[in-house]
């Protein structure tokens, strides 16, 4: 019999089990004795893996403001949901919180501090607190970037731009310490000094001092401002350019906690082979990988010849039934691919809803009218289905032991009306002792 | 009157004059007195600018061997030239030496030392001496590269590969010290650790230790072996990746004497705007730029979708009359663009003849039958015409002074049967005293 052709990529599910699940043996004591024969209820509380999404859309809700774009009473597009704008915002928040455990909040300098000295701190603090109170990790994006940076930098000489940049990092990271535990410290450094769409202070500075001193400057400031924060370098350039930048930055002694990899796929799903190739190349540095900006559209694809996605502006980019089926299929394939590699620790989807989506793309998991697309249900059926332990009732053996297999994360264990929280932090066989 | 549109790129000729020519005032003495009223003949001997070409084709001639591919008496294609293979080789050498002043010789490890411990040193020494005796600068290419590297490296562990690489650099640079003054120390580092066409020792090593330590290792060895040599980093990747690599290498303290930029244009002439853009980006580091590998074809263009030029293999790639006209036009535009920017110090054309050209491409300035193409004549009319001072007879004034404007380089000055050589090394007004 001729051999069948080898698959291009390994099946993800066994790898996901290997890298993401633990076979737990809990040894319980109840008032010091094994609760032999008692019922033990185990239920999953959270994933260690960061299933993230931008939380930009929920900043108004968290602040008690009218939903964005609806404050003037006009309706933007169809509204299938019942109730007024506030009810619709609550509904969207419900969908968000039912799927994600990590929020990215916007710190674009030009929006955050359009007038020097008047930062939007309080509003963002309320948003960060809203997510934190609901059990979400929060990340700020970005502290340094040439796009949407503050226009007023253009009035400063480069040395003062550098000082303002460092001061800005110190201020935000101090103001949000304890609320925001991770930051995209600097974004898109590969293109930063040669960005030529328009003049801006950050490109000017980076061109003068060079990429590596720029990264070192902002990371030093960030590390000093909050030594406990997770600091990311983030880029969209998945070529050898980013590798070369990373190697230069690491050689220069900059401590990076995680590498941010963007994957806006407006021009089409990368596919498993490319995705695994990217992961393989960037996992060489031994650092956690975060897929920081992930997008899959549920409409037509952006033409491949567009180099800067920002150049694609069309009046209407509809979500279509066949596009929604494709998006649902691709999101499952993409998330499975990401979780199949142990270096990947986080993925942030770039926008739950089509309403107000970047480039007007139908990139949301929820339509503009508030109804979930198939991709929402498909992703949820992984995160809170296939990869989630529904509450299970076990019986403790004579030694007070129960066994279960679950995804890495936190679990509540309940016996006789008492509860404890345990964390499965490493894949494979795990022994945990629980005194109740 | 509406303003006419601004040209995309500045006219090169005034810039070439500004950056490449000197207005010389020679103050002569003949036996201590000004040779007032005497005739002074000035003739150019050489260009400071390195107009280079690979000298691979002339290695057999320099060694008294039958010309490559003709040793068995078979004819390879049409032969318009009179005489046998030896005469034709001499004819090609004459064309070569009439146009170029700088030769690149092949040091591909796999060809140079196919059996460990048996390097092709003597043959290459004779070739280097042949060019040096004819007034040419000589460069070796390359000392470290993953392509055409020695197969026997695959039998070694990485630490021994590193040792063999360093030893190889020391050996070649010592053996050729005084003959070869410049080296492409390492080639194509951007892709080196992720090159995946076939397994090889250099990719293995670079993947393990990283790009910057790899570059540092080979440059340290090269600098130590010959402190007087010009050491180049060379790459085909003109994207931000090469910038990031360069910045990392410079931050790590590696001293690079010149940046090598490849420009194989089998897929079409870059045009002035792209060329100037590349020069602008890579001139930011304040290092001399060498266009180390320049190709323009005189036949059909390679399709743009080919990513690795080596993947394009066709049985026959003819030179065509219209292709030859295009090549001649483009070579003039390209060389004028390069000389218009002061950072560019050298350009090496990748092959004088179509016979045996890389990829079988009609990239030569001379056809396979030995006749010059229009591009040869066009380039010669610049290098030895528009940019060259034909012997000129001047008359010394009362102070013994003569004035002329010439391209930077060496000139012979003759008065009353005596001669001296002067060098114009800086553009603009230049005063030189010559005692005869």
C-alpha cells in the first residue's frame, strides 16, 4: 500500500491536551481527616491561558456614559437587540465577559492626552477597575508608538520628546499600578524610524537615536515604574526584521517579559503552517509569545496588494453568511493552532463587535446589531466547552482523593458546604493537597 | 502658469559633479623653479570610486588554465571572436580591464575547500596577484555564508563548526594579506538562521548562537587576522530587517568598514526612487555603502512572484536586441544614481559575460560570443568617457600653476619628460604641490 502523504502540520488536539491540561489528584482533608466517600464538587473558575479581547467598546459602560456613537440618540445600523442603548451595552458586556478573561485598554497617546498635561486617567482607571472587578487581567496598549501619538510632540526638540515619552510611561504605569498588570510598552519598532506617512515626534526621535536605544529607554522607564508588570515588545512585522530587532534588543540587555505578535488577518487566514512557522521562529528566544492583535473577518477579504491595512477604506464592508461560516471555521483552527504550542500564553481578539470596528471591517464576533456570529459560538464552545470543566461531582476515595483532568487554571473544590480554590499551573500529573 | 510637477528624484549629473570631482590647482616646480609657460600633460590613471566586477571568469586565465568550460575542446554556444579559447579569454580580459578597477574573487567555502584541509589557496593567490599587478583592488567573497558552504561542516558539532569558521577566516586573510584588501566577511545574515532550503553547518550554528554573536565572532576573527583590511557585512535583504541587524551589530560594538548592499535586478530595474530610498536608509549609519552585487539582464525579466532567485531555472534565457537596449539605458541610470550619493563608494557588477552567468541569465555586459553589448559601451562611455579626463595639455602660468577639473582619483602629471602622480581625494577646490 502506498504511504499516505504526511500531514503538513500535526493535529492540534493531542498537543493541546499535552501542553494545556493537568491530570490532577486532589488529596482532601475535612477538619484534618480524609472525607472518604463524600461528594466533592469541582468546578472551573478560570483559564491560565489569557483569552483576551480589546475592551475599548466597554469603556463608556464602565464609566456610566452613553454607549459610543449612540449618545445623540441616533441609531447606527440595525439593532436586533431589545431595549435601549444602555441595555444593548450591558448585553454586549455579558457576551464579552462570558468568553474572555483578559482586556486590552487603549492608551494611544494622542487620544489619551490630546492636550499636554490633561490625560484621560480617571476614565481609564474606571474602565480598568471595571474589568479587574470582573476577574479579568488588564493590559494597556501602547505606551510608545508613532501612530496616534500626541501631536504636541511635534513642537518639541528630540531630547524633550524623549523626556516626555519617559515621563508619560512613568505616569501611566504609576497611576495604574495594581490595576493594569501588563503593557505593550512599545509598538511597531521595526517600521518606527522609517515610517513615512506623516511626520510625528516618535519617528523623529527613533530615527535619531536608533531602534535599540529607543526600546531600551522605554523598557528601562517601564521596569522602574512598575517592577511587577509584564512588559511586552509588540509588532506586526512577522519577518526576519522583527527577529533581528529582538536579537539586537536582547543583546543590548533589555529584559522583555513577552513578545507581542500581531495577526490582523483582514487579507485572509494565515493557515496552520504559516502560524506554526511564525511561532517556531519567535519561540527561539525562550520568551512567552502573546498574539496581541488577532482579527478574522466575516466578509470579503481585503485585497492582498494592500501593504498598509490603513490604506483600505471602503464605504461599507458587510458581514455575509458565507463569510461568517468561514470566520467560525478559521477562528477554531487558529485558536487550536495557538494553544498547540507551549510558547503561546495569550491571544487577544481585536474587537468583539462589528460596531465601530477598525477599518469598518466585519471583524467582530458579534454583529453590529448585537447578535453573536457563528464565530462567537464556535470560540465559546472551545473556551467554555471543549477546554472547560463543567461542574463535576466526584466521590473521595478512602484516602480522601479525587481525580480529574482539566485545563490549566483555577478550580473551586466544594465538600460539605466548604470551598477552596486550587490552581493547576503545570501540565501533566499534578498532586494538590486541600485542607478544608 | 501652473507649476510643473516636481521631478521625483533630483537630476544626478550636478550631484555627481559635486560629490565626485575636484577643481584642482597644481603648483609645479621643475628643479625648484616654476615651469612658467611650459607644457604640462595631465592624464587620469584611475578612479577612486571602485568600479568593480566579479573576476571569477578570469581565474583560469590567471592560472594559465584552459578557459572554463572549453578545456575539452567543445564550443559552448556561438563564438564570434577570432582565434581559439585562449585568445578569446585574453580578449575578455582586455574588455574587463578596460572598464573595471576592482575585482571580486570567489571564496565560497564549499568550492574553495571541498575536502577539509585542502584549500584552493595557490590558484586564488595567482588570480589575486594577476588582478593586483594590473592595478585592481581585490575583494574576497565571502568568508562566511550558509550557501555553498563546506558540506563537511555537517559532520561537526556546532562548537567545532564555529572553530572551523574562525580558523578558515584567519587562514584565508593571512594567506592573502597584502593581495586582497577587502572581504565580504559574512553574507546574508538576515536569512542565515532561518534558511530552510537544506541543512548546512552555518545555519545550524547561527540558529544556535544568534545573528549578532555570529557576526561578532567572524568580524573579530577577521579584524585580528588583518587589521588593515576593509571588512564588509553583505546582504540582499534591503528591508528594515537589514537595518535592524545592522543596528544590533553596531550596538554590540562590531566595527564594520562598509555595508554591502546586493542589487541583483533579474526581476527588473529598481528605478531611481527605490535606489535612492535604499541608499538613504542605509546611509543613516555613517558607513560607506558598497553595491556589492549588481545585475541587470538584457533579456526577458524573471517573473516577480519568484522569491528566491535560485528557484528560477529555465533551459535558455536569451539576450535580445530590445533587452540589450533596455539594459544599456538602465545601467547608465543606475550608475548615475549610485554616484550621485556621496555614501556610495563602490559598485560591483555581477559578471562581465553571459557565458556561465549565474542562473543562465543574460546579465553580462558582453555576450556569450565575446562581443560587447550596448551596456558595455554605455558604461564604458561613463567610466572612461564622461567621468574620465582624457590626456590634456595645459600651459603653466607664471607661478607654475595649472588648473583642471577631474574625477577623484590618480593623475599623472608630465613636464619636460618628467612625471609625477597626484591624487585628487576630496571633492571641490583642491590645491596640490608637485615637485619634479
